[in-house]
C-alpha cells in the first residue's frame, strides 16, 4: 500500500468558498479535505481491475484543479486494508475539527474505486462493510461530506441504515448547505464497468467530464452536486447500454439540509479553458498529449461548451454526420476556441475486433452463405441419389427379368448407365454439401 500523508500542522488558507458568488470579505477561509482510495484487487475470486488507481488520480486532479482542494489536503490510499481506510477518516475528523476552530467552513470529499458487493467495499481479501463506512463518514464533523463509490453493487449502500433517498434537485446555491451525499456508480445488483478503450471506468470518466464543465447546465461557471450526478447518470447509462456488461444505472443518497445545492467545482477561475463553439456537434472525444481520454460527451449544436482543462496539447475527435479531428494547443490564462471550420474531415478505417468486444452490435454473418449453400447441396444431392438410385434399381430389375418384352429390356439397358451416373453425381453433390456445412464459419 502507498499513501500520501496528511499535511501537519494546519495552516490558515485563503481558499474561496465554492458557492453562488464569492465569500464575503470578513468570512473565514474555507477548506476542503479529500480522501482517495483505490484497490484493483477484490479477492481471489474476482478479476483484477486495471484502472482503479488511474481513476482515483484523475478524480483527485479535477478536485484539486477546480474543487477548492489543495494538493497537500489530499490523502491517497492505494491497495489499503479496511483498518487503513478507517484510520484515514479518523485523521480527517481530527483535521476538520482543528480547521473549524477558526470558524472556517470545512468540507470533505471522499472517493473509492475498486470492487464491492452487497455488503461492503472489497479491499484485497477483506471487506469494509457499508455500515462501518457510513459510521466513519458521519464521524467527520465537516459541513458537507461527499462520498463517491465507483464499484459493483455500490447501490446496495442504500439498503443500510440511513439510506433513504430524498430529492436532490434544490433551487439555488446557498452557502448554508450541510449534510452527507453519496454518489454511487451502479444499482444494488449491477456491475460497475471499466473499459480499456477509455482507460478507466465509465462512471468516473463521465463524472470527471461533468465536473470540468460539461455538467454546467445553469451556464453560471459552476457545477453543483446535482448537476454532476445528472450528467454522470445520463452519460454512464448511454455509454453502457450496449456493452457486454449491460446498462449501468448510477444511484444517489443525498441528505443535505439548507436552502441550496452544493457547488463541487468552480470553473470561473480556471487557468485555461477549451471551448467548443456553437457549430460543433456530435460525439466528442478529447485526449491528452499521452493519448489518455480526458473527456467524452455529446455536444449539441447552437450551444457553446466550456471545459476547464490544464494548459497543454490535446487531440479532438468529433463523430457527427461524418468524423473530423483537430490538434489543439490550450494556453494558460485564456480560452482556446474550436470551431467546426477548425476540424479536418477524416476517413474512418474499417477494423475487425479481436478479443473481448466491449460494445456489441449486430454484424453480418460471414458463414450464412456457406451454410445455406451447403444445406441446399446436401438436400438436393440426397434427393437425387435416392430418386435416381431407385430408378436404377428398377431398370436393373426390368433388364434382368426373364419376363417382359424386348423393347422394355432394351430401354432399360440404354438408360440404365446414365441413371447410374446421375445417382453417383447426386451422391457427390450431397457429400460436397455436407463438407461445406462442416467448413462454414461459426455464427457470430
């Protein structure tokens, strides 16, 4: 297990409160702590995941860039045991108490990526039950506690004590919101799926894309918890409906009091932005300089989309009426706008999938013609063999019979050899049909 320790001692911070509008000048500074937990291993009877660690790092990056969390206020646990996770929450509780003594508002954001089942999250060969996890979260005296669980059957947490759904769609963004919110990647009986194509899980990738600005439905430069969940739900469901794992339905448990919603990322002070102009439309894929997928989303025409991203080089692929792409350099301190005219049309290359195919769709059956032809040949050959063979036997009997007139016997002798040839040909056709069926490609 590798861990990044908490900062000690605490220092006074001048972070702005992520709410609707800036904090008043005499308000105490606000602070957010974060716990990132990732485990690729969920026991000997479960497959080893590939992307839990990278998912946790990606989520950590976005809340540090846009979520008011200082890098030193993030504790990261990779492949921990239950005791280490519980200790991290206990440490967070002590840090929150100390920070709150100055009157500051203090929040907690926790994230887990890995395996889980109906009873709890799975950390190697051990389990941390949902009841114990809830208790550890509730023991942190933060104003708002946001917990993201990206794991199979995470929706089962709703069955534990206190898991009562309440409508999260609040009307404004006040600073007095308090309570606990769980965002869960799947329902109680569904797998949470990751993909090598996107280099992570569908839910975390969708959530991060939303936090970077795609979920700013109010177009006010902030992303609230409600907006983030709404975007992640729609995108996760859309992207998993045709996967081999089946449709994945995120869930939520929000128990927040107060007159507003909780802002989780603030895009207004981002150091750099990538803007997709109004005339860009289609499925958009944005990759970083190393080829990693930064964002995937459906862009609608006639509405610009602002995404807060670090300065650097990016490649864009847009699949709409056709497929187009562009290489973009995003500079620090400004917005880089991409218009449809900046995109170059590309010719897609037909490919054949090998191995495990994530997104399955009907495809032509290459062996259908073989099977149809083979079946027809087998049937026709068998019919010819039986019919002509029967005729040959009859003519043979007539020709060898002592009774009967001479003309009939002569006709039998004249046509008999040809019928025997036809019988043999029928047999050959039937055998060829059977061979064709045996060699036909299997059904997809």
